């Protein structure tokens, strides 16, 4: 059990990569605040996880990460339940596939507000708690397009470049308090996000650029988060860990 009795918050935990991470954390002994954008989806995901792991200690929460007050309430609810926060996974995210000619201010800002300002808000909400505890591990979900950029992905890739900057800057600022800050940068993963935003032709093209020749399952990402959350990564901070099948775009 690599995370025995650790307290973790996972945003965007109701499905996809976040759900797989929450499940892996539970299987490693962590207590998990499973956050979805709505309370009902978080509750449903927690019920599913409890069916798989009857011993799971879960706190399902509806948290819109674009709202500072909801993020602060999330941290307060976890403190009230368990009195500490050891791990924060900033995984909630949305995408937008649009040519720059058609992108409105609102389109661009909506993606940044969730994908970049969301992790900032969550880090701000828990960093003081982790500092008082003497340490913690923060893991942000970046993306391959945070390294390579992406056509029709201006807002999304900009947000993920920003996530990498947030990761490296917070690693510098919070390292002296024993708080490690890293990111996982997935390639193509079979989730609702890909099903809704990538057509068959684009998917085939992306897979042909991937040396492993296929997309990942969400479970194949989870081990990287367990590693970064655990003491195995006690000297790892400011790292962007690529889990992308070797894709070069
Ligand atoms: P998904 O659509 O299955 O899950 C997204 C999650 O984010 C959901 O739980 C959703 O409820 C939550 N969410 C959305 N808006 C929110 C908000 N305002 N507040 C709180 N939660 C919100 O997608 P996924 O593929 O599992 O994506 C998870 C993360 O992985 C995202 O950050 C995404 O950018 C990143 N990512 C995904 C892929 C991929 O190929 N699927 C690749 C690279 C990076």
C-alpha cells in the first residue's frame, strides 16, 4: 500500500482519467475526496467505486473549479472530514476544437478558467494546509499539446502550456515547505473527452504518430499519479511526466 491513510483530493474524478486515478489511490490505501463538476456525478462515481472497493473511504463533492468559493468549500469539507490534505490531483478539464478565426473571447476564457485558473485556485486552497503539515504532493494533468501545441487547439494547448508553467513555478515556491509539484502529460486516452472532440480520421492520424500505435486506457495513466503521489517520488518535483505512448507531433 503506497498511499496508506493519505488524504487525496481528485478533481474531475467522476469519469475518465480522474476516476481511474481515484480508483488506483483507493486500491493503495488512500482516502479520496472524489470531486465532479456536479454533486450528482460525484455521488454516482463514488457509488461505483464503493462497489469495487467496499472498504473505500470516499467523500464525493460537487466542485466547479472555475469558482473560487466552491474550491475553498472543497478544501474546508476535506479538512472537516479528515483534518488534512496530503495529495491534490488537479485533473478537471475541458477542451475546445475551433479555428482561431472563429474563437470568441468567451470560448478562449472558458477553457482557461477551468484548465489553468482551476488548478491555480485549488493549489492556493491547499498549499497553506500542506505547509502547516510539513509537506504534500500536488499533481496537475497537463497534455501532449502542452509540449507540441495543436491545430484547432489554441485555447486548450495554451491552457496546458500554462499548467506546465504553473507546475514548475509552484515546485520552486513550495519546495522549501516539502510540497512537491509535478504534472502528468497524457497522449491520447480513451475517455469521453476524446470521443466528443476527436473524429475517426484524426484519431487514426494521432495513433499513427504514436510508436505504441494505439491510445491509452485511463487505467494506464493511473500508475504515474500513484508514483508521483507516493514516497517513491520523494525527490521528484517540477517534472512533467509524459505518459503518451511515445507520441511526437
Ligand atoms: P473527461 O471529459 O472524461 O473528464 C473530465 C472531468 O473534468 C470530468 O470529471 C468533468 O466532470 C470534469 N470537469 C469538467 N469541467 C469541470 C469544472 N468546471 N469543474 C470541475 N470539474 C470539471 O476527460 P478526461 O480525458 O478524463 O480528462 C481529464 C484530464 O486529462 C483533463 O485535464 C484533460 O485535459 C486531460 N487530458 C486528456 C487527454 C485524453 O486524451 N483524454 C489527453 C491529455 C490530457
